[in-house]
C-alpha cells in the first residue's frame, strides 16, 4: 500500500465521457450516416459442412436498388491472425452453420434483405465434425489444406493431416518421477460449452474505398484498430498506410471485437460499389451465429500429491472445441500453456493444449483468454483433490500457492512485487466466514427445509497474453488555454481506461482533471500506435506510456522555462499548472504560457508548441520455448480469489448467490470506482457462464439458441444478494503508480467457486457447465438421497 | 444491377418496401413532428433514421434487451417492436428529452456519479426505464427498481451501480419536490 | 431437438433468421368494431395487432408475410376492463398485461392471474402485451392460459356472422392453434365471479431468475367448496387442465400427504417433450414439484 498522498491517483473520478453517454450524444458506429451510404446483408450457410454446388443471384441482381452482390469466388483473399485459413466469404465449401456465403449491398436494408431472400444456393451436404473426439480422430478434415496453410512458425504447431490447429505444450521437470513420489493421484475430466460475448452493441463496420487507389477508410466497433489495419493490409496485399480505421464509441467488446471481423467484407463491398460507403450491422442473431464465440473445452487433469498436501505433479490435456477457423482461438489455446495450472507451485508438469477445428461457429478472444476455462478445470480439481486427501481446500491451496521464490510453470520466479495470491485467498475466506467443508450430517439436518447452503473458494491468476515485444504509445499536446489533449491508440470500450489515462496525466502534471482531455474516436491515421485493447493491459502499458508522455511534456516546459527564468532545469519544479523556481517560488510561468512556445516581452520567441510523446515497450519478455513452454511471457501477474456462499433449492435446482467476495491484488487502484465496476461486471458475467450460458447445437451442427430468447444472459434479477469487491494493493514497481490490470480477472474462477460451493452444499461434484436449474436438479435426483 | 440508376455511381434513392408513404404525426420530446414514412417502419427506426435521434439503440430487434426503451404515453416500451404508425397522435420521450432545460437531470447525474454505465450502449434505454419508474413511483424499493430494469440488459456493470444510482436519484428527486 | 412450435413457422432462409420486415402491408386502425369485423371478413390473412409483442417478432423474421394488419387498439370494446359484482370480470382484447398485473381487484379475486401477469416478461413488454394476445398466440407455454383455465374463463368472439362464446378450456386446439376462424376477432375474456375464500396460485420455472419463457407453468385454484382446479403449461401441445388429478384432489381434504401424492401422480399423466429449453425429464420432475408447492400453498391459504 502506498502512503503517498495523491491528487488524482486512487480517487473515484467520474468517467470522462459519462456526460456524452447519459445524454444519448455518444455516437456509436451504427449511428453514423454518410452520403450515398449503402447497406449490406449476408446470406449464411444453413449447414455445418457442405460443398457449394451453385449460387444463383440473378433474381437478386434484378432488384431496384441493389448495387453489388459478392460471392466467395469474387474475393480471392485469405484472412487470419495466426493461421491464415479464412475466406472473407465461403468459397467451395462451408465450414460452419452461419458462415457467410453471399453478401449484398443495396440502397437500404429492406432491399438488401429482399435481395438476400431471392438468392438460391445449392449445397451438397457433407458429414461434419461436431465433437472434440471426432476432431481428434481426424476421419474428416475441417481444413483439408491444413498442411499448406500459412501460419506463425515456432509459436503455433498445426499437426499435419489433422484437425489440430495447434498443439502447444509446457514440459517442466519430470512428471513420471513426480507421480511416483505422490501418495495420491487424482484424475478428473471437466467440460464447459461455448458462450457468447453478447456485448449490447453488435459488431458493425462501415468502409469507404477509394476506387482510384488502394486506400480505404473504415469505421468499426473494434478493440484493435491497428490490428485491423495490419491484417486487412496483409489480406488484400496493400500497404498498412493505405488503410485508415476510425473507432467511434464502442458498446462493449469483451474480446469479441479484437482481431478482424466485418472489416474485410465491407471493404470489398465498397470497392464493388464504386467506392460508396457500405455499412454492415450484425443483427443479434448474426452476433450469436456468424460472429465468433468463446471456445468450448474439455480438460483432463491428473494431479499427484503427497499426504501433507504438497503437489508433486500435474498432467493436463486441454482440448479446445474452437470451431471452423483458428482466428484468435488458437492463441487462447497456446496461452493456456503458461498459466493453465493455476497460481500454484507445480514442480513437475506436462500440459498439452490442443486447439481443434470443428464445424461450428469459430472461437476468438474472450474476457479471460482461456483462463476462465482452464481455471474451471484446475480450481475444481484442487477442491476434488482436497476432498480425496481429507484436507480443507483452503489449507490445500495455501500449501501450494505461489509465494516469492516459487517458479511458475513456465519457469518464471515470483517475487515480492509480483502480487500476493495468498492474501487474496485469505481475504475472501475471511469475508465469507470459511471454516471448512460442511459435514454430511450437517447437510442431512437441513434437507427438510428444501434449501441447502454451501460455501466455496477459488483462486485465479492471469498475465496479459500478448507478443513479448508488444508496445503502446501516447502523444500529448497543450492548447493555449492550458487544456491538455492526450492521443492514445488504445480504445476505451467501456472499461474506463481513458479516464485512468486522464487521472495519470493530471497527476504527473499536477493539474485539474477537467483540463485533461483524452481524444476519443481512435483513428489509426492520427492516434499513435497501440497493439490492441485486450489482455487487461491498457492501464499498465497505456498508463506507463501516458506517464512518460506527461513527464516528457514537463521536461519540454522546463526546458523553455529554464531559459525564460534564466535558471537550470534542476532548479525547477511544477505545481498547480505552474513551472516555478524552487528557491524563488514567485518566479514562475503558467503552463499555458508555454503551450505554444514562450514569447518574451520584446517579442522574441523560444521553444515551440508542446508536443510530448511517451512510449512503452514490454521489456524483458520472451517467446516460449516451442517444446518446453518455458520463457518469460508475463508482463505482470494479477492474482485474485473468490469466496462464495450459495443456497440451492434442492427440488428446482435454482441457485441463489447469497454473498460473493472477490479479491484482486492490483497493486494500486487508480480509480476505485472503475475497478469496482470491473469487478461487479466481471463477476456477473462469470455467473452467467456458471449458471446460465451455453451454446446448444443440434447433432448436425446447427445452433439451436441463436437469440436472446434461448441464449440468456444475466439480468438485474440474476445478481447476487451481496457482492463484495476487495482491492489488495501490493504495488507493481514497473506499473504506473504501482498498478496492475484487472479488466478480465473478475470473471475467472467464478464458475469454479460456485462449483466448489455446490459440493459443500450438496456433496455432489459437478464436472460440466452450466449449473442450470435442470442440471442441478437432475444431478441431485441422481445423487442426493432424501 | 439496379437498372434505373445503373450508370450513375451515385444513386440516392431509398427503395424500402416500395409502399406509398403515409403521414405520421406525433409529439416527440415535447415537439410536434410530422413526416411521411414507409408504413412498415418500426418506431425505433423512425426515431433514429427520420428524426436523427440516435440515442435509442437497437440491441436485438425483438424486444428482449431493452436498449430501444422509450416512454410512450407515460409508459416504458420497446420501440423496436412497435410500428411507427402506432405512435400516431401519441407522445414519446427519448433519452434526448429527459434533460431539464439543457441541464442534465438528477437521474442522469446520479448515473454519472455512481458509475452506472461503462460502454454506455444500454444507458439510454436504462435511463428511460428508470425515468418511467420514478414517474409512476417516486419511492421505489430495491425490488421495484430491479423489476423496472429487468428488461434492460447490461453486460458491463453487473447492475449494482445502476440500482444504486436509481435509488439515489429517487431520494434526491423527492427532496427536490419537497423544496418546490 | 427442434422446438415443436418451429414446425409451424416458415422461414425464408434456413440459415440465420432474417431481421428486416419484408412484408408489404396495409395498416388500418378502425374505431368501430363493425369496421374491424368487415375488414377481417374482406381481407384474408389479416393479422390482428394489439400489443404486437408476438406479431412484430414474426414480421421481423419474415415468418409471417401479411398483406393486412388490423390494429384493434382504437376499438372501445377491446379496451374495457370491467368488474361487475356477482357477475365477473371482463378483460378486453387490448387490456395490457401490466394493467392486469397492477389491478388490486384482480389480485384480490384472481391472484394467480396477477402472478402470471407479473412473470410473463419484462416491464416494457408487459406495457404492450395483452392478455388476449397471449392466448391467441396459443403457445403451449402461454403463461396466462393456466389462470384463465382454472377460472373457467369465457372467450368472447365476434365476426360479421355474429358473436359466440367459447370456454377457454376448449379454446386451444394445437400448437399455436385455436378455434378461431379466419374472420373472427376475440373481443375479450370473461372471468366468472369468485366467492370470498377462493384462492389460487401460479408458479413458473424458468432457466434464470430474470424474465424467461416457462419451462413449466402450474396454476392451482381452490374454490370455496374446496374443489381443486389444476392447469399446467409447456408440457403438451396446448395448455392443459389436469382433470384426472383434479377429481382425486377434490374428493378428499387437502393435506400435505395429498400434495406429495399429486407430485408423483403428475409424472404419470403428462408427456412433455425435450427441446432447447429443457429436457422432458426435468419438465416432468419440475411439474411435480410445482404442483406439490402450489397445493401446499392452497393448503395454507385454505385456513382463512
């Protein structure tokens, strides 16, 4: 905990853009209208796997107001972040029910939809891959050309003639020896289904192509404008600089708007329409059925422990049902290798993470980037091992939890400054009054009431999953009224990080936060580069860049002031928007009098407009060894824990969350209000994954719940009775003011902690999500005797 | 392709349903509005496309998510599943109409100070449900607040700050009423 | 695993449902009942628009492509919500679900109807959805059907040929099908008077605590002469009265043991399907649970 008194750091400042949002003035991409703008609609594959025999667009073409119709054969480009395996429109074969096959641009949405309805496609339906086992068996290949696909070598490992888009591993120590040393070996298999991001704003993109050059201007609801630019340039064989991506307000992303999605399609449509702007808004059904999801996953875990609870070995297989294209999903699979054993010391481990192609809607980045899924497996396993050991799961975790001096499974040493998972666990255990598992007798004594209570604990960890040489940058300028403008290429998608940047700049410059403006509508041709708004890295990396930028601005001001005040820079300090001489405080110059350079009384001018820069490069990180998974991938670790008390109606299977306490060691809360907002929002999204959400597919691979009617998300009536965010602050020395990220973490381990509480309440272990009333009631019916 | 205007790159004609346009007149945010519209147009699209009031959002198009919530004749409704023509002679309030003479209302201010929004997409609809609640019940308890917003999905906030903001706004509005 | 009701719904495209209304329709809003009935007579395939919460979604998905939409909200008879002592309660076709839910009189006399109304859907939807619309849509899981059935409500139907009254218990004929002829309009629903001491309850199981379609809905009523009426929705092609069980329950004094017997007996009577919302197994299980709970509730109420 820092004992410094800050002006802005740690204060619950209001969100800088709140006024725009509460008045309806905030402009999102679907709100944009341009002269001559056309509207696009797509026709999708009804089959999970089929050959496209013929496409007849003649009737659609004849409609008044239709300006372009494109099919896969018209677009010879391939797109992909890591594996270049996707067409902009399906060509030859379709690989998932919901894959776009034809796109129409027309003067209005009704005309586009009418045109779509008149397109006739003949398919030859083929058998498809619907399960993890079918994918592994490999009798049918989702990508028959997998051996020829372009991909990033030594990072991803597609297996020839298979459906394995990548097989990544961590191998540390010797698990054979580890299991021999163990007094007890526990093996389990757990699964969880795909879920939707379900941001309230669906994907939307507008493109305006310049038909005389390669240039294209794109407005998109995206988390990664610079990645869109780079990937689109690669796909279309044009230069990065030819593409301008502008990001209006974004109505939530949760990872689903990272990478590249609708942008290539609207670009080729605009080109086909002689450069008229083309807008494509995903409907909610398309958001569920065409656009990517979080992957389903099956984890098989084998743990060896000694009698005293010390873990000796882990053998883990994560198999990701990642859908028809690798997209970001393959990186989720890879990232499981450095973090997929939880925040514990594991001396011997073999972890296999296989990202599998299946004929379903494909998966992409999702809040937690695979960590909710892996922690579902690991944190349930930890409890089940404790059960078999006859040990308190709190004690079992504390016995193995990462402490300074321990090594992570990728070989990184935890230090005093890494954060303290044990403090998080202790805090939540205390908050829920943890005293160990209930006994069977206690359960029986309450059965007549029809409601059983239980408590659970679970830990979590995550570091940003990003390339080791990821960077971000910021530019600041000052206007002659002393207002400061920050340009940073990271996107505020609602997480509130732009406000954090304003707080950091205002702190360094010691000025009112109202005078620090973060410039919205991130624009790749104006804002400085940032890799992508993902990975809970904005506060950390963006914050460092802005901190350096503000310091750079101070230096520029001091350089001019030193001349004007005829002193040396070391004798200058700053306070309340003044640069002043330390020993003669009344010799001072206002910031705003330096904003455009400094003018002497006689008219001489020195210096020039203040334009400051700050860059941050993640330093000291390395790639992972392709065989052993060892390396230094983690910019910063955020550890956390949840403690929950639930009540189960044993007849209906309904779960009421009485209290959930969630603790995170975030180093320094720059804005407590925003951090608590992330915690409350993330925990509820985790509850959604735990109790409510899950894609359902028919045996033929058709999505059965492609709308809010049957793909529910938590409503205001689904919140816990009490939610207690706990902020723990062991500073991160290289974080801005000691801060670490927390955007994704609140969601991780929520399903695990509820699963653990269900065991305490019912004496039943659950291995699959969600804990719908049906799944719980039927398990009770099969398990608990009345 | 589009025979009529095929040779002109710039064809600005909306075709829409092709039906003859029909006159709609109603009151929106206190102002009389008259427009000829496609009779198949939804009320949400009328507000956004005809009146350029983009505050109300489409989140699902089928009355589930509440992002399109407006107040029509004093009650909160989902404008995405109402035909524009059904608003004939009715009075409509959108998020653009809940300010007080150019100043933001107590309700909006409480949303800001309680951080009852993150990405902001559900916020207009949420404010309208809250406004309709406080108009009919100036002293709602927590479960009444929750019921009023149960049809407004929010993926970001976890709802707790929103509930607190509405409760706080209710209290402040009652105090303001007493002082008037 | 296709939903039963989907077999009756047409989609233009098999793949992802459309999202833009393609219908080209005439929209009329008469102020006289006779005009409405004539319009209905003259224009085949006319869709009735009251709250629109079902119709608008059908239009959006292009599952219905009507050429005529008849808005009945201006017709005075359809807006009546009138109770006459010793006779009963008339709920007009355009009375919204919230109007029913917020009526103290209805809560006092027909509590299950208010409970079902509150659980139908979100507040915004309830401000538009109508009780009559819910039964005309005739989903197997129509929340308001059960309460109307246990009160033996009467459906008032008019056409150019005259009027008729159909008992709600004979109103549903199949999944999303009713006895209504193509030229007929439901004017409203009439619930006969109930005596002091009559009690009822509606219980619904959904997937979430928020608003959702019913996995199962159970309505139970005990009349002043201790007769039990029981209706269950979402377990058959139409909402159903469990007359077999009603006879058993009405022939003895209601006790906790009888309630538990009823729970088990329900398992033998209903034959629900599995669909995307629930397995048949859970539907059977939860039907029993809710029947038992409903009866236990009536038991405690019966003391007054």
